[in-house]
């Protein structure tokens, strides 16, 4: 397939690019600063906000997978929140415009979204898991800090831009994605592994908050399914069926890395740590118990449905520098 990936230079883009190129797709990445040369990938400059020559790459492509957005791993200052919002809303709007004006628009537009759109799991009766039908959209939970509402607002506006786009000939899917776990440097798994090896990988604030996650390999396989399945439109949860409480997530990581001790942290200690690491505690403390209703309904089988096996696989892959990890276990 001819596939265009706006924002495909980041962590998720890395795992996806490699997999799509390996299966023979023609991949074009849109980037504000394309710096690298990579076999099988074409890089085209865009600004993420306005139409330009880059839109020619969209015309005649079969699929667009838009991943662009300023990283959320930062302090939630007013300025950072504004950039988080604008980079997502603007890039989605302009991707929609490029598709709308294409003579030969893509058959499918997969738009990144986030599992963070759902309410904190502790705000629901019985703390039930949330799929696309049973889930509650967040933003008005009484049990969480008020400022967490803004992340949900970003997610809603992000999805709304795709819904509002005038692209009648293109199937649209919003990827409500949980934490994508890959062994690559700089990703979430790398960060959690680093904490674990420093003996800091214990429960945070009691550790009962759920963590939703998906193995990178399953993320790629789910995207491949969504590229093909013409009957699937709208929001789809990309999360493993086995979200785990944070304390269990860290316990499995300690086991995978052979580390006995993981110091627990109170909420105040986590706040201090997040300040030092220039990130926000919402990423650690919000309870995300998101499950894949529509993927399972579509017959998708997870290779890594449960976290202990996923963590063991990822740490094995991370330890093997001689055999760089490909999304299907091939070298890349
Ligand atoms: N990683 C996860 O576990 C996860 C989970 C759920 C959702 N997501 C979402 O999935 C997307 C990709 O995640 P990721 O981890 O790959 O993120 P990432 O590593 O931060 O990459 C995102 C890419 O977006 C582009 N970008 C950044 N700021 C931009 C702006 N102002 N305008 C246009 N493009 C901009 C950058 O590309 P250039 O610098 O090359 O332009 C960057 O490489 C993000 O939107 C993220 O919120 C990620």
C-alpha cells in the first residue's frame, strides 16, 4: 500500500514505519524536520498546520495514519498544554483538508487519539473496564484533580476535528491508544525499565490505579487490521485486554529485569520526581482501565494479551543489542 504517516518520526512512528516497510508498503513520513535517511521511507516536509506541497503525497495514497502531536510527557504548564492541544487539532484539521481536496483521496484515514479520553476508572461504579460502548468519556469525574480535565478536552477536540472533516470518500477511524510498549530507547517501556533498574520501580500512591498498555507488535497488527477492514469506522480502543494495577505492572517489570526491590512512592514523592523529570503525575496516577471491545469483536487475537509475558518479551528484546528489534521480531 501507499501509506502517508504525518508525525511518523516518533516512538510509535518508528515501530509502525519499520513494520510497514518490512511488509512491502510504500511509506511517506511527514515531518517538520526530516533529518534522517532511511531505506524504504520517503520524508516530506510539512508544518503540521497549513496546506502545502506536501498534500500531493496524500493525493493518490491509499491510507493516511496521522500520529502528529507534541509529546505529552512534559510539565502541564499553560504553554505546554496549549501546544499539546494546537499540534493535535491543527494537524488533524490540515490532514482532513488535504484529503478533502485530493483528486484520488485515500481509502482510509487512521487518526491517532488516546485512551486518556475515558474517565478515571475509579469514578465508575465497581471500577469496571471501559470499552467503546460501555466506557464513559472523562472530564467531569469528581475524584481526580481538576486540571486532568484538560487532557480529556484535548482528546475530544482531536477526535472532533476528524469527525468534522469533509472527507466522504475516506473511511475514518480514531485510534484510542493506550501506552505503546516497545523496547526502543526513549519510549514508555524504556523509561519504566530505567526506574526499575534504579530500584525505584515500586507502587506509586498505593499503586491501585490501572495502567492500560499495548505491546508494540500488537499495536502494529491492530493497525494492519484497521487498514483492511472496510466495515470498521469511528473510535477503536487499541489496548490489550489485560490492563493491570500500577503496582502489578511494576512487579512484573522487576521480575523481567531480575530486580528484587522497588521502592514505593507516595503521591508527594511522585510529584517531586515528576518535577525533576519534567513530566506530569497524571501520566502515572490516572486510573486507565481501557479494554478493546471492537478489536476483539473483529476477531483480532492479541499475541501479548497479558502483561507479565509482554514485559518478559520486551526486556528480552531490550537486552539483545546485536539483534535490533523489529515489530515482528525481525532485525531492522
Ligand atoms: N507513545 C504512546 O504510548 C502513545 C499512546 C497513545 C497515544 N499516543 C499518541 O500518538 C502520537 C505519536 O506518539 P509518539 O509516542 O510516537 O510521539 P512522539 O515520539 O512525541 O512523536 C510525535 C511526532 O509528532 C510530531 N510533532 C510534534 N510536535 C508537533 C507539532 N507541533 N506539529 C506537528 N507535528 C508535531 C513530531 O514529528 P516531527 O518533529 O518530525 O515533525 C514527533 O515525532 C502522539 O500524538 C501521542 O500523543 C502515543
